[in-house]
C-alpha cells in the first residue's frame, strides 16, 4: 500500500507555479532562493519544494534526467524481470527433478 502523501497535489502544483512565476519575474532569482521564499508561504518544506521543481523540469525536458514516467516503467520492468528469474529457477529445478525421475538408467 502506498504511503499517504503529506502534501495535496493542489498545493504541490500551486507551489511549483509560484516558484516558476517568481523566477520568470526575476530572472536572476535562483531556484534555491525562490523555494526559500515560496516554501514557507505555501506551507511546504523548501527542500521538498526544490525536489518537486527539479522533478517537474526533468519531466518537461527542461533538465536532463529520468522522467517520472520512465522511472516508473523501469521499476515495473525490473520487478517483472525478477519475477521471471524466480519462475525460471522453479522451472529449472522441476526439470532437473523430473529428468532424474524419468531416467531409465536409474534403478529404484
């Protein structure tokens, strides 16, 4: 079961929009300064807000990195690969067991 989110998505979107608008109004304003200014006003931790903004920039190709959708897909694929490895181990063990049981050279 997923962990409940501390901040509602509306707050997240509003805070990101405010940081983006503040940086557009003052191009010399760094991301760090913007989140320090906006975070307390909206009730979000500045470090959390910074992470949201960085993630949003990656998701819209303004910054290099793995997008949220790609990260989710990679995680799902890794989970599927692990499941297939376990299934393969079971099948190999079963194959080995049955080949020994059906071996005509083996005496009982």
